[in-house]
């Protein structure tokens, strides 16, 4: 199975900060990497697929990059509604696997 | 509006069975692969399994943790996805999400249904 390792597991940031979350795969997954946002008590929301493509309706402050084994999610200017937990997922091979999550909290 | 609505969750004893349903609307259900994803209380996301579409013979994939106990099926005439869960264990306690797959990636999530396995 492909292991997905996210870092950091949590971070504190201020409104307006630029935030970067990293996801590393245990072996190459081409660009088959997605990012999700989850707020407490809510279902996850899809943000990015194919490493860098935004899902419909997702604001451009979110961006993704990377290939092979190393990927990043960047939020260009953190807003109050962005405080949440973020997960990556590889969909290159079965079983599909998620990272452990990164909780973004208010500083 | 594209929507997925899960139902069927509840409390079940260890060793018991439960069938979850997911009603899809607002898109051509039959075209899409569909997944189940779960989340244990206070934990991260775990992929449960997938059903492909008719063009791919409705074949399925499962996580090792549920293979042989869970079965994913679909009824395209009813725009519905199902998860039959047998031999349930306490570690199957989770919110179960029905998700749509588009261009190989998950794009739409349902609101989830809670399954509690406890005596």
C-alpha cells in the first residue's frame, strides 16, 4: 500500500498568512493526488485534483503543486473560513489512501 | 443541484449487519464510479471501497480492512449506491460518506451517516 505522510500535523497561523502543507507518498503516484478540506462536524469538501487542478467553485487562493512523491497545498492568504483540517489522498493505485490530516488553527 | 444523501446508519451489535444507502441526484449517476469513505470518531479519513460503472462491468475494489465483510453495489435505475456491512466490528464505528468519482478523483461528498457498533 502507498503511505501518505502529511506535515505538519497541525499549525497555527494568522489571518492573511500564506500557509503551505506538504504531502509525501511512499512511492511515485504520478499526479494522482487530491486535497480535501474538512470543517468540524461537516463532510469533507474537494479542493484540488490531479495535484494542481482546482475543483469547480474553489477559490484561486488555493493552489496545489508537485509530482512523483512530493506535493504541496498552499493557501495564499488565510481567511477565517479556511481554518479547518486538510487531507491529501492518492488515487494512483488501490487501496486508495489518505494522509493523516493537517489541522490549521488560528494563532 | 448535485447531491448525495446517505441513510441507514444506526446502532448495531458486534457481529451484526447493516445496509447503507446513498441516493444520488442532479447528475447522470450511471456514468460515474462511486466510493464509500469512512471516518472514525476523532480520526482521519479511510477509503472503504469503490464500484465502477456499467461500462466497466460494475467491478469493485475494497480496503483490506473490510474485504470479505462489506459489499458495494448499485442500482442505476434508482440512482442509488449501497454498502452491505456484515460481521461488523467495534472498529467499524464511523461516519460513512458516499462520494462521487469524476475523472478518477473524488469530487462530491454526501453529508454522511453514522454507524455505531457496540454491545
